[in-house]
C-alpha cells in the first residue's frame, strides 16, 4: 500500500465506551486505545457482550441479532444505553444509542443521538465509523443455510454503501405486504402492481449493490499473496437478478423482475410466499488454492478462508470510505495456529484499525504485549490486566 493510500485511510476508533443496563453490565466506563484491544476472561464473563455493545454503533440489531428485550440487563428497568466517544479524521464525536424501558419490545425503538442531537436514522452513524465482526457463530457460514450468507454479505455491503440497509428494509417491507396479500387470497391487481413495482426497484438495487461489492472484494482478494496464511477465496453470487445484471441494464432487469412477479402470483399464492428475488440469492465461496467449494473444506480451512475475506473487506472498506473499520473478532485465536495468529496480528497493525479480540486464554495474545491494551473481564466488571 502506498503512503498516499495509507494517509487516505485514517483511523476511526472508540476512545471511551459507557454502558448502562446492557446485558450483564449494570454500569461500565472504559477508556480505550487505538489499535488492538484484548479482552480475556472465563466463558460467560461478558466478553462477547462488550463486542455486542460496540456492534450497536452501526445500523441493525448487533452481532447477535437479539430482540432488545434480551439485551436489557435482567433486573433493570427494561431499557439499556450505550455511549461512545469516537476519535476520527473529522474530529471527536459523541454517539449514544439505546432504548427506554417502555420500548424494549419494539424492534424499531432504538434511538440514536449524535453529539446530543437525535439522528435522522441509524445510518447516520456510518458517517463516523464502520464496524465489522467475526464470531464463532459464523464458523458454520459456508455449510450453513443461504440466509446466513446473505446476511453476512449484506453486512459487508453496508460497510461501504450506507444506503444498503434502508433498501433492504424497504424490500422486506414490500415483500411482507405481497406475502400477506397472497395468503389472504387477495385479487386486487392494483395493490399487487404497486407492491411489485417497489419490490422490482429495491430488489434490483440490492442485487446491484451486492454484485458491486463482490466485484470489488474479489479484486482485493486477488491482491493477497497466493501462499499467504489466509488462503485466497473465489467469490461469486448465485441469483437470477445478479445474473441478469451481468448482461442487461438495471432498468430492463427491473421490468423483467416486475413481470416475473406478476406472472408468478398464482404459483406464489400456492406456496404462501414470494419465491423469486434477492431474498433467494446466495454467496458462493471456493478455496482457490485447493479449487474446492468452501463448504467441503476442513473446519480450519473454512475459518482461514473467512478470516481472509473479512480482512480483505476491511482493506476495501478503508479504501472506499477513507475510514478503517473497527473489527470485532470474538474468540479469534482459539482455532488459529501460532503462525496464523502472528500473521493476523501483523495484518491488523498494517490495517491501522482498532480491533477488539476476545479469548479465555490471554496467553494466546502474548506476542501483542506492549502493542495492545489487555483487559480482564469478570462478570460485569472490566479491569486493565497486569
């Protein structure tokens, strides 16, 4: 990477994090450093809870996708709050988010404030920081259901295209409306036409954004050394809209999809749901050195592939947005050998990003001594190690 490129990718990091009634934390205030932050402690101590809190500094329901009622601390008032001070290229910003006790059951109830003022939407946080995560729950990404891969892909898209989240919400809302008409046996052509037009517009925009991300990410992966610690992946999309966008203009693909929805109403009515669209697409990954589908690789190879994709995406996010993302790497060292751990730590330093890493055994991060902030997590409290 050239010096000019490094200068463009300025670090955005959390310098202070405060939690109130979040999971097992009644109240917590942490001063944090840029660079690597290692959180160690027993299973169930609250390490992942801290990562989940940070994941709420981006649109969506966080890395666990949990209902807000589950996030609020048991025994509290039913609400939770978190506050972060962000240091970035545009200066310092204060971001707060959470719900009041009465809003716990409402999925749309999370409020966001930036420098004390209500944000127009959660997407406003993306102006100040980008957050990407890798958790043990994602270890089964490749052999698991396509829905998990779509969710992973859309999270990657959102980090470089802040409008993607709203497009996805609009499409889901329209599709739910169409599915409701189907199950109710409605024959109201005007309602179907209006909903299907919206689905065609947003659906094709979603497919185009995914295709662009895959194109850019594939180019970034190609820059990895062929014999590096994290193998190169060949990535592609499987989906009718994505395929159609390869040889036709978006406006033509929209019209084709709208017509397909209209012509497929009776079939979809029998199924009780919409059977065509970006909600059926899939991310296809292959282990390039072995020329093997990722789902057929060993568990260790799948983990290495996934880490390589996430790191390549972090580089891409930095180049596209000018902000290096904050990385949340839960139990990242447990299934990496010493060589890959060392390589990971070196790459994180090269990326110039704030990276939160958790593990039950702090010794796995010993090579970061003097280069990272070590914190011990103990069931609702966090202290500097040492």
